[in-house]
C-alpha cells in the first residue's frame, strides 16, 4: 500500500520590536504555550545603544491552537503592554515577487533557477523590463514578461505602468535584478520597504560604465556586491547583505566582471530569501537580519 503524503506542517512567524524591558521573551513564550503553540525557532537582539529589543519567533500548532486571527487579537494585549511594533504571518502565504531587469540577466537567471528548484519561498508573479532581451528565458521559465520601454520623455508614464503592475499583481516585493534605471522619488516612496536593489560595492567610486574595468586599472584587491532596500538616496538604502572576493593582478577585467556577477547573484539571492522569510527588520538607516 502506498503511504499517504505527509501534510505540510503549519508554521507562523512573529516579528516584533519594542523598548528593551525585562519579561518580553517570557511574555511571548508564555502566550504561545498558553495557546497550544510550540516554538521551532527564536532569535532576539538587544541594541544597547538604542535601548531597543528585536525578536523573530517561528512556531507551529501543538494542540488546539486558535485560528491565526484569534492569535493576533490575543497577542495585541501583550503588544500594548510592551509598546511593541509587531506582525504575525502565516508562513504558507508566500510573498509575491516582481523582478525588474534590463540587459544583464545573471541575477534574473539565478533567482528564477532558485525559485523553480523550490529554494526560494516566494511566488514570482512576473518580470518587468525596459528591454525585450530577457523575454525568452523568462517565458520559458513559466513567468509572465512585461516589456515597459522607457525614455526621458516617457519616464513618468512608464513608472505609472510599473506601479500599476505592482498593484494589479498584488506584489509584496519588487527586486531590481540589475534594472539599470534610477527610480523617481515618487516611485521610491511608493515601494518603501518593499524594493531591493543589487549593485557592485565599489560605490561611490567607479561610477558609470565598466566599473570593473575602472577597478582593474586601479589595481583593486577586493571586489564585492551590496543588496539594500531602495530609498530616495541613490544606492544608500538600508543594507541587507554584502559579500566580497579577493582578486589580484593576474585577473583581467573580463574575469573581474565574471567574479563580480557571481557575487551579485549570491548576495541578491540571500537578501531576497531573508526578506521573504521575514528575517529582516528595518531600523532607521540600517537593518536587523536574523539570518
């Protein structure tokens, strides 16, 4: 007799921040225990400089746990007691992701591969681009492709169409996977806290075209990448993840480009995964990442 497939275990994610006070962890764990919930993972951080406490807890039912809305209503009393900013999520509800790309496809290819392999807990609902170069691979991957060309004269119209897609597709996160356009302040504001960008870590040095060629000419010894949330301050939003690789004089500019693209793919993938797994809390100009 063929065994019945195992039913996926229900999981929920509680994220909170509050002024640091004695008893927060005890109150949270006590609430979960009293409601027949079992903790699977718990991380917390005390920022002594800001006197703030941050916590991420993953739990599952372990008995007759109330429905999620009842859990939210019950937890509100604890949240008020400790002046918490908090959210409670059903992990089975995967965030909806829209990827933006231009002509460099390495980050797009990597994200779609991870998604198709079941390694990215999200729903990629579309790819938008100001060029048509990535259409065939995107559609081969089973993802809708939206070509939104842009010029200086049509920037406002194109961004309105872009944001229209975000609303129509109920997008939770926009990923700029080497989307080579500067977003307007209005668009940055519309996507506040839900737009991630990736770029090489030479900035603010080596701006413009061929940054790796510029780096080669200067004899750099470390190249890397930065993934961050998009803000109106160009490439200066809260950093989620960074990584570097050592290089030397024997590697020509094309090899530096290859190494840099590998780093960009890995850094962006981690940043996106951490965001959709709700492991990132934004605090002012920085992030708390429970990786």
